[in-house]
């Protein structure tokens, strides 16, 4: 099934700022020069979920020498790497990184969207044709079949006649699936119920023996028996402005885990990142990555930073602690790669699926305008307005991720002009508190925007899946979803860290603006392979040695 779908697809498709003195001082240099192969043995992509571009600078003095500092002081770092599209969620971020294109091209406009034909909210990687391998049934119904572009991994596999191997690892299923694309040898994600790593029948029919052995070790039980306390000097943890008492936190995970609960709690602890790297290192060794003569690739997504941010706050001391621990984990990974391959034969890049804005408490302390946008209330008001204007009817079908979906069948049946109702609806939504802009599908479809906010909206607009109106909020405003999650529909969610390190990479700081979509074409040029099909990004030539 997987091979047939893959073949049909391609037949149809035919300001990270670190002070200059910090970077120049150097704690560990880039590993080039002697012993370097013509191509790297291994490409390692590290994606840290929801990482602000300035986290490393903020915590620079508290990091060790061999983790983040080694990468950013010894590699090619970027102070101004941004997503081109406005509203960015995890699935769209991962798809952009590895296709080298925006959602307008690759089609993954958000974590989910409204499917008009089936009248359902469509998850970005849900595929009811697939079954679970190694976990619960529902958790295995996943594949990249909704992705409309090839990925870096797809291109690497095809360019080497499928001798190169591509693997992805993340506790987040969408991250694992979308970073690998269609031809990944396997994608691995975490099953909350069993506490094991799993995949789907899109990739394989059975678990490799080493994965079974790893899962049988039940490391999540070990991690969830721990008490999570600060790993660093508490006096150096900066204030979180969350109104909490200034004393070391102590989270007894055994008590926090409800009786009979599954392993979901692991995701919201720094041990989720540790567990992810445990599995990734085991994969590298057991699959002999980089040892077969062709360049192999592994993508590792760290999703616990997003979970901890959501639960404790963007500048919480728990999140700071998670980054201090992740710094040590990255140092362990780099030392492992030193021993296993030699860093001169490994290409590493690090970025994030999306950035993070300042928390509401920071905006209040700075006396900046802020607030919470309620999409439910906004849609109630819009429905009332359309009922008064056009008569009673179900004019609004759905709202999701800043997109409003109107009832096209009703509009056509009553002989109204779709463009007129879109325009009126956008004009009405522009009057609601917190809304900075509401742009209709008609405006996006009939015009080409080369800059400004409409250009960012256009970059994230995919006609078959996007709504009739796309809206974004004023800085300092957040959307509060039904589940209580906070969504940022503003520009500063676009700014993320980016660094390349290792094989053929120069030690430099690049301050001009680059797009996250440039990552895949840059790696492609380094590997001397074509960029992914439909890629719109451009190689960043300054990083080359």
C-alpha cells in the first residue's frame, strides 16, 4: 500500500541573536577539516518544539560548554530566521521545514482544518486506512497522505536510488510523520496508553526486534517514578512573572500521575525529551545509520518543551529547567556522534517548529495592550449579523485556527454572491476587539502580495483547505480554544532559532532575514542533491566552508 501511494504521488506531482563576543569566544569549534568525507555519513535534524529565538541567549551563562553553546559558538547561526506564513502550528511548521515550502504549497495549513466534503475537522496526519504497529489502534491511523509536497528525506532517498535511509523520532505523531515524508524508512511516535514507541502500517507491518526490546524495558515507568526538581542553581532561575512563590518547585510525578492513568504525563516533563533521545540513540546504533556508504538521516523532534510551555508558561522556571536539562541531553548526543562517526562526518541542524510570544503576564507588567479572543463568541456574533443581513440560516459552518468557513451550499441555494458575504463577514470581524485583520478568500485569490501582513496570510492559504476568512490578532492578544489552550495568531510566533553545525559548515553569524523554508534547499545543496519537489526556499550560501 505504502509503495503504491508513494509512486502515484510522484507520478502526479511529476533574529537568533547571540552576542558577538559569545560566538567569537567559542566553546568547542566546528568539526571540519581532517578526515572529512565528500558527503556526510549522517544528517541529524533537531527540532525543538515552540522554542523562542532568544532562549539560548537568555540562558547562555547557565548552559554547559558542550550543548547549545557548542552548536551556536561553533556553527553557522542565524539571528533572523522566520516562517513566511502568519499563523503557524506544529504540523505546518514541521511540513515547512522539511518540504522547503509554505502551507500554500505543501497544504498542511495547521494541525487540523475543516473538511467541507465530510463535515469534519481533519487532523493533519490522520489516515483511517492505516493500522497501529506497536501501540493502540487509534494511535496508529497515521500517514503523510495529506502532505502535497515531497520532503528532504524523500529527495535524499530518490537521489541515492533508495540506498540512503531516513528515520524520524518524536513523541508527537504529526512531527514524526511530516518530517519524514512519504519514503521514510520509518517514523516513530509515542503511545500514551502503552508507554511505548509505535508506528503505522504505512511504514511497516511489524516492529523490529530492537524496538520490541526497547519498549519492553518500560523506561517511562522509571521516569514517572521520579521527583522533578531544579537541576541547576535555583538562585539563577529568572523570575517568571507568573505570580508564584519564589521557591524551588518540587513535582512528585508519582503523585501527579492519577491512579490507572496512562503515560501522557511524561510528555509534560523534561524526561520526555530524555526518553526521545534514548530511543533516537538506540535507533542510530541498531539501524547502523551512516555505516552503509550512503548518507543517512535522522530527524529528532523534542515535543516536551511545547507541553511544558503550555502547562507552566513561556518563561516559567519549569521551562527554564527543561532547557537546562535539554542542553545536557544535546551535549550527550554530540559526544555520542563524536564517538560513533566523528563530527567531521556528521551534519547537524537545529531549529523549531514555531516560536512563542510573551506571556500575558509580561504584557500586563509592560502595560501593553493585551486580551483574550474568544472564537466562540466571535462566531455567535457573526452568525447573528448574517442572520439579520441575509435571513435565518446556518451561514457559518466552522471556525478553526484563525479560519472561518462559510456555508457555500446555503449561499449558492439562496442565490447570494459568495464574494459579497465573504467581504461583509471580514469587515464585521475586523470590528471585534483584539482582531488586527480579517482577510477574505476573494482578496487572497485575486491578488499577489509581495510583502506585509497579507503576504503572510497568503503564504499560509491553501484553497481546498483554508477558510473563507483568515483572521489574525493584535500583538498581546491570544485566542483561547475550547480546550483552554492558548493559540498565538500574531507575527512574533514566526521567529525561531536556526543553526547548522558539523560537516562542511563554516563558523559564522548570519543576521539577514532567512526563511525556515530555506533549510531543506540548503541541506540539499550541501548533499549535492536536488531540492525537494515544489520547494520554494533558497539555499543559504553563507554557511558553506
